[in-house]
């Protein structure tokens, strides 16, 4: 789920307007909540993106981060 969201963001070739995006999706028969956080880097045309994934319907502490992927988005001129 995390890698799919990173690839989707990279393929969209759109510079993120917000500092975060999140959504819930179903994959492999489970509902997952993903959250992408965007951070500036020293290069103004490059943002770091951190994507965390949790089980969407998990009670209490069971909703802990299941996966994290860190990647980069480049602003294309």
C-alpha cells in the first residue's frame, strides 16, 4: 500500500499543495489508511514524502503503523 501510494504520487507529476494527504483504500481484502507527509528539502524543486500505512478498522493500539516508505517528489519544469 505504501509503495503503491508513493508511485501514484510520483506518476501524477503534480507538486503537492498541502503538507499532508490521507485516505482509506481497500487492498487484498483489508481496509488501509495511508497518510503522506511532505517536507521541504534544501533543493526547492524536491520534496521528501513520508507515507505511513495502518489498518483502517483496527481498534486501539492495533492501529499502529504497519509500514513506512520514504521517497522524493521532483517538481518538473
